[in-house]
C-alpha cells in the first residue's frame, strides 16, 4: 500500500457525508408519511358547507339588432331587463362563453340558463345542456351583482 491511500475511505459516497444522506432520507420519509396521514384524516383540507338554493330564475338571453341583449323569464317569456350596448361587459362575456360551448357541442340554443342565489350569498349561472355552472362570485362582487340584480328586476315586473 502506498502512503497516498492511507486514511482515505473507498466508500461509494465519497462526495456526500452519510449523515446528510440519512437526514435527507428521513425527511423524505416523514413528508410522505405526513401527507398520507393528512389525506386519510382530512387534516388541513378545506370543505365548504353545502349551500341550498334560495332563489332561482330560468332565463333566456336574446341578442337584439341594436347590440343590446334582452333578458327574458323563460317561464312566461316576459322581459326582465335589457343590457344596453357597452354596459355590463361581464354579463355579455359570460353568456358568449356559455353560448360558444353550446354551439361546439351542437346543443339547442333556446334552452334557458338557470340563475341561482345560494344560502351562502353566492350567485351562479348554470347551463343545463352543457352541465356547466359558473360561480359568478369568483369574478368579484361587482360582477356577481350584475347578475344578481336580475332577481330584483324580475320582482319589479307586474
């Protein structure tokens, strides 16, 4: 044996100390164990309480030649509100998105949308043909209020 090889180990882990490798393995094992326990026991998960529908409206939306959008009660076809051109862009863009999905799936465009006010105060718009529901509050309170006002407008109608 030469003098140069005395005191050197011939370990496969020459570059990284064994203590650090053991610590890393323990940390990874602990993380996996903690994630598994949390998943089984629902620790750290957020559950929203189930909300009940407080008020619903079946609505049809019609584009008019002047660029406005007429909102009608689907039950008796009575007018509820007219969205003027340039106003309430959120209503227009939401409806365009839902209508586009209907066209892609080749669904009937005359099926009404369902506007729902929930017991937790949120408002949603649902398209029963595509089974898509848009939680309008996710886009901010002003945008949700734009749709929620349709409930008040319907109550004002004779």
